[in-house]
C-alpha cells in the first residue's frame, strides 16, 4: 500500500483526493494538512504548523499538495526534509518560489509538479504543441474560464499553453484583454473568465483569413484532476530524486 498525506485537506480538491484515496485498493490515506485541525475520512487533519510531526509519525510515501503558492512551498520543504515523494498541483508560483522548491527537491526526493493533472489536458497540451508547429503564421488567442473563487489569473494551465506556444511559434507579445482602439500586432491575446462553479475551460484559437481552427478542453468535475494526481502518486514513489512532469508520468513526447 502507498501511504498518502493530502495538503489542503479541507478544500474542494483535498476532499475529492481524500475520498478517492480512501476508495482505492492500493493507496492508504494516513493524514491531512490544513489551516485548522479536523478529520476527514476517519483520519486526522493537522494544522500546517504541525505538518512535520504528522510526516514523522505516519511515514507517508507521498504528499499531494493542491493549496496556494506560499503554503505549497513550505509543504514541499517539509516533505523533502522527511524524504517524502511529492505530487504538486498548486499554481501561481513566483520565480523565486519555484527556485525555493527546486532547491528543496533536487537530490532529496522525486516530485511530479504540473499546472494541470488531467490526463486530457496533458494530451491537449501535446495537440497545442503540434498545432503551433504547423500554424506559425496564424493569429492566436487563448481563452480560459474558471470558478469565481479562483485567485490566480491567467490559470496555470493557460500559462503552460503560452509557454508551449512560445516554444513553437517564437516570442510574441501577450495582450491580456483588449479595450479601446487597438490594431492587432504580432501578439497572442489572453482572455480570462471567472464565474459560478466553472471547473476549468481552455481554448486556443488559430485564425487566418477565411478559417479558424480551435482546440479546446473542458473539465466537468474535479475528479479528473484527482485521478491524474493519484496516477502520478503511484508513479512517483521509488523514482530518482528530481522534478518530473505529467508528460513523464504519461510517457508523452516532449
């Protein structure tokens, strides 16, 4: 059995992951970490300041983190000190925070870090990459939508899309929304929607005179992210220390 601790255990993703771990035959839920102590699925949730004592007492194989950036950095450092493998789905990191996590991870533990753990999204990213190679002369727009409580914008998934496009079509200025009189240049338009309980929608439009090609992914339930995270948790245990992506987990071409 692979022993799992979940960070952000009282949140929507934490609850979904906890339930799916509890329902699995090869994973064991041994604890949770959150701002306040509680219980979920008959195991203890400890407050963040006691996370290290939880890891020492339960000796988990993997820690799964879907929290917020500053909390995730601390969770990563605690896990790395205790040689606990990592699955990190938190987004919104600064460059400095990423560097801090990399320093903690490298040489110590294996970690799968991704802005989106949906298997479908990772295949979608590959399709965007292939399209970018073929459609370099097209105008490109990126549109993403999430629930009203999502704080970072654009989403981590959208930022990954922009990174992929830059690698394939070259540097282009990013225009975040448009207002007033603006003539289109060699740019990528980025549009962010926040409302209701939208789980996650992402679209890339490639447009030229007389035609438009659209690639889209829509998530209908958070369980798609949890399923991918658990797949990554099973995969990462026992790997060499270092940082991996879902492309490694899914054996997708780079």
